[in-house]
C-alpha cells in the first residue's frame, strides 16, 4: 500500500505538470490562431490544449480521491494529512476554475493553487518514500567509539 500511495502522490504532480503544459500550449495556440485572423471556436485545432487540460482535471480528481482512500490503509506517517491536503487543494482548484469563468481574475488563484497542488503531491510522495526506508538501530554515517 505504501508503494501505491507513493505512485498516486507522484502521479498527482505529473498530471499537474501535464495540465500546465496543455493549457500553455492551448493558450498559445489560440493566440496564434487569432493573430492569423482565424476565429477561435471549440472545433479549432488550437482547442486541443484546453481539451487535454479539462480531461486532466478529471484525472487529477480521481487520483486525489484514490490517494485519500489509500492513505487510510498505507500506514505512512502523516500520509492521511498529506492526502487530505492534496484533496483539499483539488477542491480549491475546481472551485477556482468554476468561479474564473464568471470572474477571470480568479484564474490567478487557479494558477497559483496548481503550483501548491504540485508541491503537495511531491510532499506526499516524499512522506511515502521516507516511510519505505528500512529503520536501523544507529543513525547512518555515525561511528560508535569505545
């Protein structure tokens, strides 16, 4: 279960990075299309980035829920806490996205929270990695002299 937790936590960060790349590509695609005088519509090829971004939102939400469920069984120190923070950040992300359609300035919260979510995924994965290390009786690198 610890390995599953670690993979899911790392996957959150990977998916956030994919989403950031997709929305950047989509935005530049729209700008390129509009600069060339082509009207932007949902069927425009430049919309691919927005489509990938939206699909990524669903994937991240699913992974965050799975991470939260797994956290209760993985026996990772602070694992439930980190999974809870990831889940909370995903909720904030969804709320900010929905609100940003009516008030685009809220998109700033959406963008900044994406960075927070990336970091939380990494922190959760790191907590899992630490819990998977074998424990030894003496601290590493310390010699005992008599």
